[in-house]
């Protein structure tokens, strides 16, 4: 079959027409034959068994029965009428009931002919009834290519209301298979099919839509899941290989004065083995003449900043500029202050550029960047502005990458002749399966060891009824000279309510901790940036003992003296957010505490989240639980919510298939990087089709 045949607009399929085509496009994104073919059922009704009326149980289950309609009547009821048919088989009788569509049903039902009825049963006074059954004459049922296991397709209310029912979609699918004569080109190579014992593409597509039995359905699902994940991995791994072979990077051959002086004389603490390992990986990349694209994962407080600085110093030793981009002004200011402190004894120039940088300072920064006298630029999205031009940007570091889209990342690339080396950092641990799929084109480094001397944060769950004890505990900690965070949720949809909760909470805390003995800062999203920074700075300097805030303090605020984190309505936070907030304390040498406050009403998911937080502080374990609870879309935050629009595979349930797909994709590309061999021809053709009609960024937002 001509592969372009599947790109035929859906309007041309018999039974569709312009109105249905418009609805299918709008509601399900079905524009072509290919799109319809890839509309996979989300469940199946097992039609392999026929029940007798005498066997029916009060289960409300969906069943199918063979019998005859012997009589039809209209019954008046409080509102309108219902149509009732008497339905018999040799073991008993039941009723079929319709509340709408009476005229059409009366005209079309054939009395005393054998029908197959399918639907949910209800029982009333010992008589079973089936409302709005699906019905088909037995002889038609036996002839149709519909399988015993009936597919149920994704739908929307609009489609159902417009008469495009599951039955109609099923009919269109049958029509499509008649027109294509089930002749679908094979998309995997013979060795792959043989090694993995996979069924052919045609068999898999037929059995996903019209499975003969459970066993064939399972084989079809496995084959199509493997294929989907295989091509995503193929594209990601290929992209990585191209980066390494085709995209020339600056080669940083020298480890010179900046790096060595800092390492020997100014390093504030000795590095952990994990940090040493990661720096070695980065050094190898920077010296390889290929562009570095590396993701650096490390839990809160694992020491990513030092690794970033050492990488920057290598760039400076090779006469290149570097930049570090953070998602918020507070975080970029913190990076800037941290770098100034660390680089005191070095001869480096560092500047900060954010949305609120004054025009005169901006001009100066722009000039110094272009003449090369500025070595390190720290900032927010402001770094992406067209006016910001570097003389020779050699390394770009992006912090909390999931807050930046792909387009923003590529903007940094184009600030130079050659793209700079890119180091992406995140304190949100990403489960391995997700990292393989979302960041499969990046090399991954993990700092999986906390610096020595760090005490584990003690985490407890307390109900609102224990609030007075919690207040007593806060007083004790403050009397020891410590500081306390009290954080309230912020959920966009209920911003007014959240603001009220925050203000009510603030007032009760002011009553419990009155002036002049206690000073309290408050920070929330409705404040002007200058006011927010003023309050933050009072807390950072130790002028206030308690910081009442919404989640604006989530990422990166560093106050070593703060030892208590109280999270109000903790059940309303996601796991990774709870983990991030907990990471705001435990930055000094003292024992730190995280107290999760909730009401008694908790959902099962909320209980799991709270139990996980109390049990472990391992960010990667927490991320795995979070992935299972929330799914991949939510986990990456809203910017990444388009993440992995998979048609059939499920990144959580199909972890094993994903690993197999990745290893086979690597194997194929290792042996044949350009897919030039005869046996890889089907892979090359499919790959070309996929990238032509559906790029990897359609899968990954």
C-alpha cells in the first residue's frame, strides 16, 4: 500500500462527510486516515460470552444475551413516556427500556427475530431490565468483522450528542480496514521482530481494533507500545549522537589558573565523591570538541552550585564567557550573591541582569559583554533578550530547567557562532523512566550524596488539633536563636481563598507571637517585587524570626539559620513541592524540622504523600511515588504539560518496555548510525515518515 494513502484527509472516508469530519478534527484531532488508525481503544468489552436470562445476577455488569422481542408497549411516567419491549430466551424473560428515540426504535425493531442485545442490567421486583441496549440482528452479528472483544474508543460529550457514538466510530474503523485491505507497511526490521518475537504491524493494528481474544490483544498492545517508545528513543538518541558528532563545540583544553587557584585555596569544603564524579564527566564533555548537553540532577542541598562554578571556571580559563539563567529574580540574586562570595579571591567580573535592572546598569552590562571584559552573567529570562550579545559565550547554565521551554533553551544557543556548552540543573529529582524519555537527548549526571555533616531533617505529620503544641515548639526554637517558615498553599484557581487563608493565618500568628518580642515577615504573590524582596531580605538578615509565605519561597532561598518549616494544609501540595519546601531548612549545622499540618479529612492520595514525606528524604524515591500518583504531565509542571502525548504506551506502567525499547534503539544506532543497511530500511522509512508528519517535540513539550 502506498504509505501516503494514510495521509488522505478523513473527509474522504466513506461514511464521514464534511460535518462529521469537522467534529472529528475538532474533538479528537483526527485529520487523516492515519489519525483514525491511531485512535486506539481505551478499553474493551468482552463479548466472548453470551448469558441466559435465567443466569443473570444483580451485579450491574455489562452482558450480552441472545433472544427475541415479543411485544412492545409505551408506558406513561411522571415525566414523559418510556418504551418497553419484552425480551425472551428459553430460560426466562426481561425488559428492554428506552427513554428517548421511541419513534425510530418502534419502526426498526423486528418482532420475533433473534437479536443480540448488550448493555447493563438493573433488577426491580425480581425482573431484570436493560436500559438503552445495543442491539444487532444475530445474522448481522455473526457476519460482521467486529471481534468478540468490542473496543471502546475515546469520545467527548459533543461527539455523543452529535450522533458520533462508539458504534459509529467502530463502523468507520471497519470501513478504513476494508479500504486499506489490512495492508500496512512493516515499520520494524526483521531482526527486531525475530529477537523480540513481535507480531507484524498489520496483525497488531487489526488486533488492537478487532481482537479475536485476550491473548492476541496483549500481543498487539505490546508490539505497538514497543514501536512507539522505540521511535521516541531512536529520535532522542540520534539527536544526542548528532550533537556529539556534527555540532562542533568549543574545546576547553586548559585547566588553568582560575580553576586551580579556586580548587586549592578557596574551596569552602571538600567535595563529595559524587561531586568529583560529576565534575569529571563535565570536564570530559568540555574537552571533547563536541557540544556538551548535560542534565545535572541533585537533591536540594547536594552542592550543584559548586559544580556549576567549577565548570564556569574551566570556561574562563579557556578565555570564554559564561552565564547562568534562573527562573525567578530571587533565585538569580541568590546565585549572584553566592558566586560573588565564592569568587572573592579570584580575578573575575560578575554581573546580574534581571527585569528590574536599571537602564544605565543594563547599558554597561551590554557593553562589557560585547567587549569581553565581563566574565560571568547571572540573570533571569532577561538574558534571552536580543540586546544581550556576548563576545564569546562558551558555557550556558540553566537552573530549574523545567521552568523554561525548549524554544527558550535554543535562544541561548543562537547567541554565538557555535552553540555554547549547555549544563541544565534541577533540584527536582526526575525518575529514571521520565529522564530517559523527556531528557533522552541529554547526558545525565546525578549528585546522589549529601555533603558530610548534614543532619537529616526530622519530618512529622500533625493535625490542626495539635496546633498549640506546634506553637510551643516554635517558641522553643526561636528562643534558641533559630528562624521559622510557615507556608500556605497557593493554587491559582482559588487565589482569593488562599489569600484569605494566608491573612487569617498571619493574624493568628501575630496574636501568638506579639511585638516587640517577635518580628514577622510576610510574602505573597500579590505584593510588589520590591516589597517582596524587602521582606525576604529582613528574614535573610535575621531581623525577623518568622516568615509567613505562600509557595513563592519554594525554590532556592537559602537561610542557614532557619530550622523549622511548617507547611499548612499540606494535603493540598504535590509531593515534589513538599520535598522542595522541606529543602529550605536543614542548610545549617543545627537539627532541622518539617511539620506537615492537615485537617483530619484526607484522601487516599494525600495520605500516601504525607506518609512518604515522613518516611523518606530521598528525592528520587519521592519522585517515583509522585510519578505513580500524578502521572508524567503534572510532574513536570505546566510548561511541560504537553509532555509525552503517547498514543498507546504509558510511561509509568510500561517502564520495562521503555527500557527494552531504549536498549534496542541504542543497539540499532550503534551498528548502523545512518540506518543505511538493507535490514534497517523499514526503520529508516518509518523514521522519515514520523519526523515528516510528527516531530519528537510533538511528543515532548
